[in-house]
C-alpha cells in the first residue's frame, strides 16, 4: 500500500507565516536592552520585548514631533556651553585665528567655511 503524493502541498521550511505584520529587526545596545527590560518589568502585564518596543514607539509617535527648524530643549544650553569653552580655549589666540577657528567649529556639515 503506497500513499500518493499527487496534490500534496509541500511544507515550506522555517517558521510558519502568521499572515500579520512584516518583521522589522532593530539593533539595540546592551544598555538599551537593559533599560527596555527594566521598563517592561514595571508594566502590569510584563510584555515581551517586541510588545514593549511597540508600546514605546506608539508613545513616542503620539507626542507632537519637533517643528522643522525648532531647536531641541537643550540646544540653547549646549550653545552657551560651547561658547564658554571657545572663550576659554581661545583666550590668548590672535583675533584673526579666533575668527577662523570659530567659523570652522560653527560650520554645518557639507558647508564650506566663510572667508
């Protein structure tokens, strides 16, 4: 007695498709994984890492994004700190050299320094 294989559906290797959302892989540093695990353990239902990432992404997307050109909250403080460092580092440098260095430091990526 032989069993016919005519019309049999060949099984595909690997995990069966769920028919749902496609997989998106991301890399997380060890520190970020640790922070993620700490956050998810504080949740009442202890979500999986994937579910925790989905929840955090949803929370992040629910917040209003920064308007184009609007500086980050800490940008003004960072600018003040950078200016203070430049003042102290360039204290004994001649004016022309100071202007040239400041222009190099302040240029945006891909922008040629003025002068």
